[in-house]
C-alpha cells in the first residue's frame, strides 16, 4: 500500500512538473497561466478579485476573496508585484482545482508536493521561495477569517523553502560606476535623460520602481539642496537627497520642457523623433535594459556566471557599498537604503582585509 501511494505521488509530481512552465506574454496585454489570463491592469482590488473569482468561488456568506484580496493588494502596492504574486497563487490554485481539490481543502502535503514539482520543473530556488511565501500568506489570511483551521495553516507555514544564496546581485567597482554614469551622450535628449536617471539611482539608492513612478512634482528644494520624494517598498514614502545628481536632473527636466508640469513622469520615454517626451512612465523592465545597455557600452561584464546579471539593483548595491567603504556607519547606510533591519544592510557590505586592523586601532585600552 505504501509503495502504491508513493508511486501515485511521484506520478502526480511529475504531471505537475510537466505543466509548470513560465507564463508566456500575449499581445493583448496579459499573461497566461495555463487557462487563466492575468491582465496587465491590476490597479484595483476589484480587478485582482475578478482574476481569482474563477478559482475561489464564494461560499455563502463567507467569501474567501474577502480574506486574500486586501492582503495581496496591501502586500504588493505595485502592479508588477501584484502580477507576479497573483500569478503564483492562481497557478497553484488552478492545478489543485483541476485535481478536484478545493482551495480551502488544501493541506501542507499538497503544498509540499507542489514545492517538489516546482523543483522538478527546473524553477529557481528564488522563484520557489516567492511562491511558497505567497501560499503561506494567503492561507494565513484564510485562517484569520476562520475559513481554514489553524493547525492546517501552521502545517502549511512549516513547509520549508529551499536555501537561497543571499544578495547575489553583482555590485560595480567605483570606477565601473563612474564609467557607466558618464557613458550616455548628454548632447542628445535621450542621453540627457539617461545620465540623470542613472545619477538619481546612484545617489538615492532607490529601488527600481520608486524612481520609475516618480513625477516632476516629486522634486522639492530645501535651501540650496534638492530632494526627491519617492514611494518605496511597503508604500513607505521617503525623501531622498539628490546631492550632486540634482544638477543632472534639473538640466534634464528643463531640456525636456517638463519643469513646470508637476504631474508629468520624471523619467518618461522619448518619442520616436528623438526630440519629444511621452506622457507616461518608463517601465522598470525598460529601465533595467537602459542600465544593461550603458554597462555594455562602458565595457562592464553584464552577465556573470553563477550570479545575477548587472541590473538596476546593482546600482543600489554599488552605492550602499561605496558609502560604507568611504566611512558611513552601518546605521547611516541603513537609513540611506531604507532597510527595515540593519541585518539586511550588513548583507551589502563586502569585507575588507584591513577591517580587523582598523577595528584594532579603535580599541582604547592602552
């Protein structure tokens, strides 16, 4: 009997693995997860709910969506994150729904089985960790609403995520960062924008989406200093000092003719004529491509074996590392990065062989 169950489980895992492939993009502005289409526009809770309604039907007076949709929207303020989390949850629910397992009847065994199938399908550990995080969060919300018993919720929470090597995004050397910053041709409109864009990321250490969604009105002046107010992770509003980047940013908005348009995107796409700007924000995907483009032009190795490629986050990591290497305290770097925990900031620090010697010099026992 035990061998039969193991064989059936192995067959089910293999079947799931064969189906768990990445979502292809469609020209109609949606991503398809099997038979479920995830629309590009997830700006409201109602749109998120409409995607899940086919997978989580209402149960009389108890609607599971009332538990999970507010949580998902709060956890993921950006539509990019919502699309990823919604896709993960929808794919999980759809597969078990096809097997006759109702969303509220899912157990830890189902989750463990799904985790194994993801691994066999060749999904990266980081992807599997994200999927499990979404599943844990959703079922915790079901538990809080009394839709799933707490023992089941606890068992699902206990399904371990695979080990992931932390902070594998490559940082640039200070010289590489300087070369990258000055690669755009500022004589052109697009070069002027890209120089200001790169300089803003380097000086503010903002995450990709924060700068992408900034507007001209996000700029403000205090005395002689300029600042950029952005919305960071967790919908947290932060005021970032532009320091030397301010001259590049101000030159850009003047040249683009948007200095007096407070609601206009700070970094919009350039028109096909190369002389006009479009009234919309650059996507984070496009910004990543801009970083990679200039990194290649600057002679920087973009793809690095065993690590993530150079991307927008590389600028954030480079700036934090530079600040620490040039005398900033860990607490100051934490504030600069907007980290909630100093442990996260510590992951950015690259140890120097002289650290121990410098620390010894600070000992005041003589």
